[in-house]
């Protein structure tokens, strides 16, 4: 099969012919139809993830068709249109037993713990309990965006942030997760302040429902957010940096909720935060790491109920060869909307 491979961290990725992955007894092989490019893939390429073993095939947002079943897979059949959350739970540990597969003690992640979906085929396991059926009215391109950015935003806004109608929310970073969060928050009837350094992304944020936008290169973010809202009820760091994390916490009103979604580089993995404000104002700080497969039906109902058009989150579709060139550039924030590789 053809796949994007890198042999060293921060080395030039290239498209190569490599063997089709083997699947364990409880897994499936998926013929990839579309796979999203995410900043987490760039973090992996940089060497920020300790699970990656070289040589490596990245990619963790995928949608496709089951082409092969491993022994013991009973819930699925060849030809099924499927996707999966980027974290697959083992189904047996304490976390999975409590319904929190997103923090499974023995999780697998295509594109991190094993070869990913920047390829014609990807192995996913365990399959029972982790795969999700794609509705017929959802394109493979849109479904690919669910597996990381949209599900992460959905859980961050609803479950971890507990955002309510008419509350104020600040979204720091208008990449795939941030734009998804804006779409979800708008459907809830919240007041949304979108922050980014890219004016094109901010225009898209407004089109998706942001009430106000701020360019962090042009204004004091904390002062600007507080001037607009008096301090937000919920603030989401959808990028992951010292600056965005600090801003997110500092712009909260008393008893506000900060949700950390964006991944940090190794150098910034222990950021300074305004702990004095956390204490004095009784602020909450929560992490959010994807979403469980069993929450997909609720999310899909939410999408249908609010008539959300996921195609509005999509930017451009590209080939594997184009993606190999783009991967090292993903920290330059030049794209607008989600970039999806199609086959």
C-alpha cells in the first residue's frame, strides 16, 4: 500500500510502498477513504509523543470501509462504513469499565501507538466497542473530521465545560478543534469570542457563529475578552501554548471553567498559569482528551437536531503526495478550515 512514512523525527516525510498492516484477532483493517490532517500529527512528527516507534506512518482522523475482520470481531462486517475516536479503549480496564474509554489505561491510537491513516489501509483495534457506523448522509470527508477535532470539541464544550445557553465562552485558537467548538457553542446559544492570529480563520469563525473575534497579535487578549464579556464563563485553549493557556485562564470570570484541549510542545508542557486567580476566584481547570465511542450517537443526534453542516469545517482536500510536503509546515497556521487527504 502507499503511505506517508518518516524515518526520523523532523525528517522529511515521503510517500512509499509499504506492507499492509497486520491486524490482531480483535481488530479490523479499514480501507481509508478520507483522513484529516491535525496539529497532533505535527506534534508526533516533531517527536513530542513517546509512543511513536520509527519508522512511522502518521494519521488518526479517518473514515473508510472495513476490508478485513480479525477473529472475534462480531459487531461488524466487511463493507461497513466506519470511523472511530482517536483513542480506542481496551474494554477491560478500570477506566473502560467506568465508561471513560478516552483515558483507557491500555489505549491504542492509530498514528501514535501503531501506524496510522496517512495510508491506503489502517488497522484499528479493538474493533468491538470502538468502531462507529457512518450515517449514509455523512460524507467520508466530513466523517474523518469527527474522529479527533469534532468529538474533542463536543466533549470539551458539553461534558467538561458544561457550557449553557447565553453563557460567554472564549475559544483560543481557531484551527479544527476551535472551529468545531464554535459551531457547537453557537448551536447551544452561547456568546462566543474567538481568538486567533489568522484573520482568515477569524472570518470563518464568525461565519460559524462567533459573536466577536480578536486577533491576538493586534490586541491584549485578556483585556479584550473582559471588555466584551466581563470575563467568560468557559474558556477553551484549543491550540496548546504557554500564551494561549495563560490567556484562557486569565480571562475567566469568578468560578469560571478552563478546558485544556490543545497539546503542548515538549518545551512548554509545564506552562506557567495564574494560580493566584485560580485560588481567589475559585476557577476550575479541566483537561479534555477526545471522546468515547459510546457518546457518538448523542453527538450525531446533536448534529441532526441543530442541522449542523460539517462540510463548513472543511478547507481543502489533498493527495498523499501533497500531505507529505504539508506535514512539516503544519505549525505555520496557513490553512483555513480542515485539510483532508482523500483516496
